[in-house]
């Protein structure tokens, strides 16, 4: 009688160990969580079948990790290119405004008269005369 109690106790501890690989989590948790945790139970199961069954999931996680790292690298590269382009646009805009300002200064009447004075041309002090030619009607 005592032997049957011991074997029953041993079987119940085996069942609890199988049901609860993470220190009692599996026995009290719903079936979905238990199945999810069994995927990660590589050490507790320690048989080759469980390890081989969990390898595709591990590979999937590794691939997701690589994709995440590559995506972050690509996004940072684009951000650097955008900031570099924005700086270049600011510099070119500044250069455009400076060149426009110089051109406007050189195209003033006083500046133009100073430039053509060397060639012997002078600014008119009186308004120009308008010459009108009348055509004879026949």
C-alpha cells in the first residue's frame, strides 16, 4: 500500500513537472500561454524534437532582428542625407541673396554712370529731345 502511494506521488510530481516547466507557471495558466511557453522550453524539454521544432521560430526572430537593424541604419542614413541637403540649400540660398544684392547695387543709375565714365560717356543733365518725323500723305 505504501508503494502505491509513493508511485502515485512520483507520477503526480512528474505530471506537475511536465505541466509546469517554469516553476508552476504552466499548471495555473491557460492552455494558450502554456503552449507559447513550451516553445521557449528548450532547456526543460531537452530533447532533440523540441529543439528542432523551435528552430524555425528562432530563425524568424533572428531575421526580424536583422531587418530591424537594417531599417534603422537606412533611416539614419536618409536623415543624414536630408540634413546635409538642407544645409546645402541654406548655403545656396545665402549665396543667391548675396549675388542678387550685388547685382542690384551695380545696376543703380549712379553705379552705372561711374562705370561708363571711363569710356567718356556722361549722364545727361537735361531730358532727351524727342524728334518727330511727319510723313506726307498723298
